[in-house]
């Protein structure tokens, strides 16, 4: 092969590489520009468990709970580009397996910048593994309590409404309840709280729980979603994170009837799959 021909081949393939890089740079730049206009909240279908993923207009990423197994890794892989291995904040609402187990897998697979939980311990192998992974990875950690506020970005805040300092005997009622606010819109994440906490929030903090989107408590169990609470939240949309044909009978008919009575639109991960809600601060769009 002559030097001239070899140089031509090198020049040709070099040009292709440059074109490829410029093309995908433009694509990713456009995607980031569009994403920067929207808050995206995705309620993952992870079976009988909870997991919600939040992406802010500024590019921050927050995971609330991880579901019961490593399904969360596939969900995050579908949601994020292959090169994105960072998550800004992971919140464990309480150390039950259907919220905790997937978080362990995320901590092993992603570079997490901060982990937060209610500081409630549980004597299980999964919780011990969670503690071990936190220690080994040296991820920054904080405990969340009612009254805490996390500023995520401009016009985006998390207000923590539960647990109180005086904890309940039932671990579900020590769950983190968080209200995410972006301009005119708000999302209420209720983990597995039950009637006593719902009553307390509705009576003492009614203005603080009024929200456009409600993550229904405890997978639609009869222990939660009282009429008093639903009236105080007054959501336009309720999302039930629940597994197909689960053995608990979730969501119960009582809960579905309560939601219907208040005219609340209901989406379920067992029927609708992943539920994505987009907000530009003025308008909500459901995918």
C-alpha cells in the first residue's frame, strides 16, 4: 500500500470519527437542553415494592427506595444513558425489604453522592448488608427527620414531614414522608405510612401535604389512604406502586373506592407499568 493511499484511508476514517463525535455531541446537547426545562418523576414498576426516580431541570438525580430486588438496575439502565453512573441522592424511606433490597444493588453499581434514611434499624441480613455497603463505599450519609428541608435546585425543594423525633412502634409509621415542590407543582411521597401518621399529618400539617401527585401509602393497603388524608392532600393523580397478582390483595377495594369518591385519577404500576410525570412548573404531563 502506498503512503498516499494509506494517508487517504487514515484521513477518511478520521473524518468519520469527527463527524460521529460531533453528531452525538449535538444529540446529547439537545437532549440536555430539553431535559433542562422539565422536572421528571418516574414511579418504577419494580413489582411488590416502591421505587421512584427524580430528574430535575438542573440535572440532579434522586432515587427514593429501590424495590425488592435488582430490577431497579434494569430500570435505571433504561432511564439513564450508559455513561451516567452517578446518582446525587438516594433516600431509603424505611428498612423493609421491598424498599431496601434494590438500594443495596444501586450502592454497589452506582456512584452515589449522598444516602439518607430515617435512622431506623432492623435486625435483618439485608439491613446489615446495607450498613456494610455504606461503610465500605464511604458514601456520605445523613438522617432525615420532620422539619428538614433539602434544596435540590432553583425552585425545587424536598420538605420532610415524617418521622417525628418520637417514633412509632410500627416501623411503617417511621417512614420518611417527603413533599417535592417545583414552582406550582408538588409531589407527596408517603412510603408505607398508615392511619396514625395520616391522621397526624392531616390534622397538624394539612397545608403542607396538599399536593398535585400522591404516591399512595403502603401499596394501597387498607391500613392507609383514609378519606381524611385524601381530602387534605387533594391530589389530581394518585400512583399506586404494587406488584401484579400480589398475595396481599393490594390495592384493596376500600382504597380504590376512597380514591374514586374524591375524583382522583389513579395509575397503578401493576397495570400501567412505569408511570412518568413531567412538569415544567406550570403544566403536568403523564406518560
